[in-house]
C-alpha cells in the first residue's frame, strides 16, 4: 500500500516583523598599583 501526501506552503498576508531590542553594556574596571599610577601620571602623554 502506497500513501502519498501533499504539503502546501503559503506566504503570510502581512510581513513578518522581528524586533531585536538588544542593549550591550560593557563596564571595565581596573586597578593600578602605586608605581604604575605614578608612572602614568608622569608619562601621561604616551597614552
């Protein structure tokens, strides 16, 4: 016995809308020891 089927695909009446509400928050925290901070303060122009 052989069974066959039919599949139909139809486009929707209205357009498909995809809302992507993405918020990217990046927070960078750094700590410097006393010598490194003093060096940066003295040589700040190189950064």
